[in-house]
C-alpha cells in the first residue's frame, strides 16, 4: 500500500491499454472509489462500451463529458486562427485536446469531492505536462497521480501482460499495439515499427481517416470553404456548425489523401519521437485560412503574425494553454482576424491542395495597381525617389567602406616603405 490515501480519484479514462490497466492498479493500491471520466472530443466508435468496461474493471462511477463543441471553438479554431503549426508540420491534434479534457476532469473532481486526479501518460511524453499544467492552473489543491512514473510496469508489453494476468479486456493485440490518439481533429500513430526511422510506415494497415494517394480518385475534387473573421462557417455554400464542418472536411480530405504526415518531432522532455498523423480536415482548413489571410492582411501584420504563430504553437504544444501570455496572444490574433472573411476554393488531387480561387470583401489585392497593362493609378516614376531613399543607408555604408579601404591601402603602402627603409 502507498503512504497517502484518498477517498476518491478521478481517472482520465480512454479505455485503451494504459487506462484499462490503471483502473485495476489504482483499486489495488488505494482501495478507494475510482471515477472514470471520458471526454468526448470526437473519438466516435472508441466511445462505444466504455462505461460498461470501466465499471467491470473496477470503476465506481463513469462520466462521459460532452466537450466536442468546446474543443472546436475554444481550442481548435483559436489555434487555426493563430496559424500555429509546431515545427512547421504538426497541426497540434493531441495538444489542442488536452486542455479541454483537463478542464472537464477538474470540474468533475470538484463536483464529486475527489482528492486526486490520475492520468495514464508516460513519463517520456508531452501529455503528462499538458494535463498537469491544466490541473495546476484550475485546481492546484488536487493531487495528481501518474502511475507510469511510479509503478513496476516499464513497457506496453508489460502492460499487456498485466492485463492478461488480471483478465482485463483489451481491443488491441501485441501485433497492433500502436500508441494511438484519436479525436475530431486528428489520429496519431506511434510505436512498434515506427520507432525506427528506417522503416516506411505501413500506411495500408494503419490509416483510418485517410487513403493513400494511390487509392485517391483519378479526378480532382473541388471544395470551397467560407470563413467569417477567421472561423470556417460553410462548405460549398452550406452553413455548418464547427463540429459538423470538421467532420465533413475530414471525409473530403481523407478521400483525397490530404493531411498524412510522417514526422520526427522534438518532445518537450528533450527526446525526439516519430509519429504518423492523419489530419485531413484540419490540413484543408489551415491551407485555406492561409490563402485568405494573404489577401486580407497587410504586409506588416501578416509577417508579424507569422512570427507569433511559432510561439503560439510552442505554447499549445508545451501545455501552457491556461497562461496570461496565451490569453494576450489570443487578443492580438482575434484583432487580426476582423477582416479574414471570404471564400477559398481548393482543387484536391491525390494528396495535393491547389488554390482555385480566393475572394473576400476585405481583399487588399488591387488589380488596378498590380496590373502589367496600362493603368492610371500608379506613377512608375515615383519609384526612383522611393529607391533613392530606401537605398540611402546602403549608399552611405558603401562610401564608408570605400574610404576605409583606401585608408587601409595607404597605411599598408606606408608600412611597406618603412620596412624597406629598415631593410
């Protein structure tokens, strides 16, 4: 038995390998009520049978927290508006879901009068930080239990052994023992053969949201996406709520092999890890949103926002969702999105996204000024004065170099003469 005892422990429960084993382990070590909490962030079929399984394996109570809408509007869309992409590749599918789940865990823990919250994250991963940063920000008085950092189990293989020994049902086998995370925004795959970068992913067997380019249609698919102040609101002219819109784009993108990513990323804890990500709808939204910003944001705002996007991505990836800096950046980003309204039409073909058209009532693109044909709005002669002023510092610098180079030559010649005299 452990030294500290609890009356109630709230467990972040997915029904996967780790949390299936953890219910039994918590019951054996703490002999208290275990309240299993699953947050619905769009796992769909993975939610089936969870309550029955949780109760059968030792949970006293089960909650299904319906947070799908909150996930979309409070986490996904703000990150999309920021243009935040971790290390220029990862669309933060797991990272964006964790703060919403942590908030649900805290709310239920307070409602139930629990003393601790438990999660199934390993001591090597990012999610332990994301969950615990959220819990500490929202309920610092609650203890946090992380079995993977303390128990005797050291691998997923041993976790399967534990499950088999205690007759805990699992949906996986040793051959399909990938570590997966699924939600409305994405599906990630890690572990097994993917741990060796020399191995090409077995796309034919692991992909669930997408098809490979080889299996995508031989004809292009067109899709248009409407945005209002940076938020997607319609597909092909049909208005949809955020959840349904992402689901629809997941289907369209998945059918056209959009959003398949094989990436080696830098984890927060210091090591590199490899994952295969499927983010079909999210990839379409990021690309379309970027095109719309290109015509609706001025140069200085766009470029400064692109710099902040990297910081925002790190904030989300590193579990700093509930921080003053994140709130401040959201205020800036929301201001930039006031004119990001319009329609982007994309042509999809075997994993490729091609811009078909972009239109906005707030477009800063002016054909009258940009045209190569005759115009009566732009005086090309004005460019000479502009370039003279713009290049003035370069001219002054060049003159300085010329003078100092001449001085060096004179000095060098004098030294040579002096040495000749001495010789």
